[in-house]
C-alpha cells in the first residue's frame, strides 16, 4: 500500500484528491496538512469526508510529513510549493506538484509572470505531467509538474493538429470558460455569490493570464517552432468545469471527416480522452466529477476555419484527477486505477 501525503489539503484540489484516492485500492492517505486549519480534522473542514477520512490536519513540516508518506502531492499556491518541494526530493520522495512553480522550463519566464524562482536548478528535471503527451518520461520522473486546467483543455484540443502540422500555428485563438472553483477556496470579493451569480465575464483579457506561457511552451514543443496564441478566459457562474473553444486556420485542404480520423487515431487507447462523433460537441455536464476530456472537432465550411471544442472538469482532469493519473504512471499502477468513475449527471 502506497502511503500518500497531501500538502495543502484544505483547498478544493486537496479535498478532490482525497475523494479520488479514497477509491484507490493501492493508496492510503496518511498525512494531510493545512496552515490555516491545523489541529482540526479534515472532515470538520469538509463534512463530505465524515467517517471516510478523519485525519488531523497538521502544520507543514516537510521532514515530519516525509516520515509519514512515500509519495507527496503538493496542492499549494505558487511560491509556497517551491519552499518545500526541494526538501521532499532530498528526502527521496517522489512529488506531483499542483502549483505553477515547476511548469515553466525557463526561470526568467517564470519570473516575468510570477516572481523570482527559488530553485531554478529543479526546472530542467521537472516533467510536465500531461500523460497523453509525456507518459514515457513521467514514468521515471521524481518531480512532475501537474498542468494547469486551462492548458490541459487547450493542449489536448490542439495536439493532433500541431503534431501533424495541419494548422497555421500563428492563427490559434482559444476562448475558454471556467467554473468559479478554478479561482480556489480563499475568500475573494470577486468570487462572492452576489458577484458571480447571473453574471458571465471575461478576465485576464489581452494576454494577461498566467497560464499563457505554459500553453505557449507546450504548444511550441508540439509544433516544433515558437508560437504565440490569443487566449481569453471567462468566468461562468457554476461550480466546476471548463469548456474551451479553439479556432485555427488549416495549413491545407481538410474536411471534418479527415480531422475526426486524425483525432481518433491520435487518442486511440487513451483512457481519458473521448473524441465525439461528427456534429457532436462536449458539455461540461458530461465530464463533471470525472477524469475525462471530451473533444469535438469540425471544419467551418463558410470560413474555412477549424473549430475544436474540449470539456474537462477543472478540479479532476484539470487538477487532482490528472495528478492521481500521474501518480499511477510514476508508481507503475494501471493508469486508470481509482479514476474510472463516471461523470455526475444530472
């Protein structure tokens, strides 16, 4: 039985990890930490866990945490993660980090969007944990940088087209909508019920969102050239889910049938990517609570543009489910172990 610690367990990604790992036959959650709620039972913070996970939340002391666990999930904000991840690695623990601290390869790029990096020497060895693209190197990694939610939906939507060079990389526009849980659990005026209910708004407009360098880094690697995209995120008054609509200009003559054949071949055998039939497009309602990414694709015959629509649950495939998927790969477990739950519908 693999003993697992969740560092930063009192946020949405932390409780989602507990929910998913509770159903994992090879894992036992043995340690949970929270600076704000230390001394309380995790089930007092999240009553949904009552009588299923009643562990006491502890202050974050890396050495003490490492004594209790074989594998570490760090579900902390950026900066907080890089303060403790090096210690876990030095103590011989494998880590999946859910923050942004190890996603960017270039320390200067990280500083541009966040702040100076405290351990840039770790960036080269950190593996970007998108299993459908990086499965082989994830398996041998000591540190996996779990992808962001928006990047997951966009990269999976575009990967087949970029790998086969079927689109003009300079033409990509990504328009994404996310539920409010994507902003985290901390109290913020912009996330209050009266602020978001009955509203629908764009934010991070004009190339200001911090996920942009992560998206461009990974899409550039797929395309084999540096690229820049237009990305606009939106906040939708729902708890969870991301729907990304992506537009690109084809590099040559293509049809919807050709694209569907490409996507079905590219994602053949992938346990968590579902390519939808012609004329069918994803809904966040059909992936809610699951680790699936649903993808629909078509050619707009009037404009000639390719349109890709992808849907994920931002807390599962966009965060905790993908983290558990990465753990499975790193530990040599079946990749879908503990993650085969269907979407919650209705």
